[in-house]
C-alpha cells in the first residue's frame, strides 16, 4: 500500500456525553488527522452542546432518523467514511497511543487488502486496568473456534479493516447482541483473513453497570436464539465454549441463577477451560460483590509484579476522564442555551 492511507474511526453513541468525549479525545491524542465519525442513535438526552463542541474540533456528527441500535449506526458511519480504512470504537472505550501508527504500518505491507486487524485490548473494571488472556491465532483456525473454544476476543472496538471490506460485509442490523462475533464469523466464512495484534490498542470499559445492553433476561434469550441459528456446524468444543464464554454470564447477570448453573454444567461437555469454569462457578456461588472482594484480598496477599503498561494505561484513563469532564463542562458553558446542529 502506498502513502494514501487515511483512517476513519466510527463511534456509535446514544445518551453518552462524558464517555464519548473521553473516547474522541483518546483518538485525537494519537493522531489528529484521523477522521472521527460519531453516529448518534436517536439519543433521548440533549447532547447538542457536546456535539457542537465536537464539530468545532473537526469531528463529524451524524444523526440517525430513528433508533436503530449500534449495528445500523456503525454501518452508516462506514458508508459515509472518507478513509481508505475503518476502525470501530465504542463510545465508552479508550483508544491507546500508537494504535493509529500500528494500523498504518500493518496495512502498508503487501497482501493485506483482505485482512482484518484485531488489536489487543486492556480492560477497565471498576477503576482497575487488567490484561486479559488472548490466545495466539494459528493459520487455518476458524473464527468461531478461536472465539469460543479458545476464549479469544474479537470485539468491535478491536477491529480495523479496509473500508471496501467493511462496506461489503456490514453488521447485521437486526441483531441486538453478538453483533461483533456474527460479523467476524461471516467475514471468516467469506475468506477474509484475520491478524491478531498482541499489542493493546484499546482499553475496553467492562465495569458492571445495570444499564448495559448485555444485561437482562431479554438479551440472554436473544443471544441464545442467535446461537441456535448459527451453531449447526460448530464443533462440540465451540458449543461448550459458547455456554462458558457467553450463556453463563448473561443468565447470571439477569438473575437467572438456576439456568446459569445449568449452562455452566453444559459447558463441561466437553470441557474447554476448567480454570474459567471454576472461576465462574465461584463467582455465582459467592455473588459478584463477595467474589470481587475475595479477588481483591487475594491480589493484596499475593500481589503481581508491577506492570508498567497497566500503570500507564490507568494514568491515561484517569487523565482522559478528567479532560472529558472539563470538555463537557466547557461545551455546556459555551452553548449558553443555544442548541447546536448535527448532520
């Protein structure tokens, strides 16, 4: 690829001001030349002040005419993107320094015009930054086996790809959950290659929150309906992995404990990760609050060696968080009752 590389970053948003500002600032810090497209999915809250301030920074803000959820918002952002390549970022996640250059250098190499780059990820959970396990990708492995049998992460905020591939393979707008896995599986079946970058490119917000889309009985049922539709050709291990990696925690988070324990038992036929099975069982037996305290106590008794990468990521998160709050306050003051306009 020659020097014409230009990256568009698509961020869907609904009712978020502070975390959206944090996400946008994190991209701008890494490369001010990237095109940032925010697609508002019919927010109930008045975000005109914040959107006006973002537009003044050069961010494109697009408004959906009705609430159509994240898949449709991302598809619109891709359709209107001016870049040669597209990255996705959820509005509560944070882009890490150096990611733009890693994406540019990856696609500068020949033969990668039909490859999806999956950046590594860190996790932000209740103020702590953690480094999740990400297994290696071996050539010839299927995407579904990687995600469910091996426990690999291929989530939306981790994805970068040529814009033409993104347009040819849009998100399924009828899905409310499992959109990222569904998209990746369809691209894999179409012969699109995947490359797993071990270097973290994003910090994902995974703090428990009652308003998260993934919480609730309805989303557990929707995910299971998707699984039943898609899993006809999956291996027994991939099916077990779905129950362990997806079904168990959705049921537990929605308060359906007996069903969650039944799903955990199902994940043992065949077993795919005894350690993860034990962790989830202990979490459900003790309750999330007690389990979190037990984990914190264990870490204090047997602290892990200091990880400079996690320390730096935590400092960056807190700095961006403070700057985002100041950004929102400034936007409200500047608006002074004058509504902004969005496209």
